[in-house]
C-alpha cells in the first residue's frame, strides 16, 4: 500500500457515475445545470459521439436525452432550442447524425 504525502490529493474520476470530463465545458469549467426548454429535463454533462475528448462550446448542438429536442449551447453554455436559421450551415454528416440520434431517443421514449 502506497503512502500519501501531505500535499497529495486524489483527483475524482467521476461524480455520481458520470466521468468528470463529461461535466466540463470547452473552457474547463463545470457545465451549468440547464433544463430542456421543451420537457424541462435537467442536464449537466455532455459527450461527443465522434470525439470523446471534445467539450461543448457555444453554438454546438446537442439533443435532450428525455424528449429528443434539438438544442444548442448558448454563450454561457446553457441550452436553447435550435432554430431553423441555426441549421443553415450544417453539413450533411452532422445533420444525419443529429437526425438518427433524435429518432433513437424518441423511439426509446415509447419502449420504456
């Protein structure tokens, strides 16, 4: 068994089963708790499907895990509903990924 020095601290790897990295925004600060504007489900973590190390930044898209609403991070990393003009520059791959994920979330709602 190793000895801990006086200044050694153990960095937590998770909070309530969620890895610490998923609780952080692009700036390294903890994401604020933000409720989905549609169903009011509270979220405080994020995972990028294509890059596990990526952290959310203002303007990034996400989906509500409860209702599947397409959301966007604001400048303060809270969430708002995506508007049509937000989607003007979205590439085909991103659009397809969001649509497929949204469909899966919404299908799960009716299975559970």
